[in-house]
C-alpha cells in the first residue's frame, strides 16, 4: 500500500513539474523588443509578423531604404518554438521579365533596363548607384562569351559591339549589389533573370522590364522554417538575443 501511495505521489510531482514548464495555450501575439539592436518583432493576431529597425532619437536615415527587415507569417510549434517564414516571392529568384525588341541598323546590341530600382536611382534628384549588371550572352562564339563574362555595367542603358562573325541567340541579366550597397543587408549575393531567347536575328535593341527588382526585394531578410524559442510569455530568444514583450 505504501509503495502505491509513493508511486502516485511521484506521478503527481512529475506531471506538476512538466506542466509548469509548458506555456499557456494559445500563445498570445504581441510586440517584442531587443534592446541591443533596437529591433522590434511584431507578432500579430492573424499570425503575420513584421521585423523592423527602430529609429534612435536624432538619427538620420541609416539606410537608403527600408526600416522593415522582413515580414511574413508565424506559427506556434511544439517544444515552445515559434516557426517563421517569409513570402515565397522573396525566396525565389526574379522570374518576371518582359522584353520588347526592335530592329535598328547597327553593329551593336543595346539593352535598356526598366525597374522600380532604376526609377529610384533617377527620382527626384538621383541617388548613388549601388547595384551593377552583368550580361550573360548566349552566342555561337565561346571566345566572345568569355571576353564578356567579367564585365559589369553601372547604368541601365547597356550597349555592346558585336563582331560580324558572332550570332547572339539570347541573353540573361545578373544583378549584383556593389560594395557600396545602401540597404541594411543583402538577401543574396546576386540574382540572375531567366534567359531571353532572341527570335528575330535582326533585333538589336531590347527594352527589359523587371517589375520585381526593387530595394525591398534586395534587402528583405529571407526566412524559411526559422525558429524562435519562447522562454516565457514575456521573453523570446532568437539567435542568442532576447526579445522582451512590450
């Protein structure tokens, strides 16, 4: 009889201790702040989140663009973990590229790049360029392609002389943040557009529309299945840093 009582007491104590380490359910949304970096994680009731830098008093803009570091969705998992993911559109390369070609009598090929980023550089008074382009050529000449492979262009209007014995069948564009990049971070080292196939060999001028190429796309942090540990209802732990509920 004594052994049965001892067993029941042990089970009761075990369950009580285990329960005391569990969080109340469901986890309450809210705003959490990290003092060290002065960053804020806003967990919203609809399970969306915004992660952003907070301005310090008297600070000028620290970056060319975007106080928002990233955004997306969150959900509570087992073992006191919050799982974060950013939109799929941020986790895939730039895929939307529209090209209009024109035939002009010339021994050169011209590419004009239009995008929200290029508009930002020019409006209203212009901004320092911190993204460059590299053209990936598809031709019948390996030597021509190798000669062009390391050339970078710091302008939207790119003009290339084409030798008479070279036939260009297509091109792609690599987008490369320069060392002077003004965003708070770089999501990738570079981005490559889909390859465009030239259907009319007489075409020599190409207007390229890249509607997704913006500072937001370049700077937003990518998260896919990233986890934050819930120490308590008041404290989150992310990459070794504590975020306190406001």
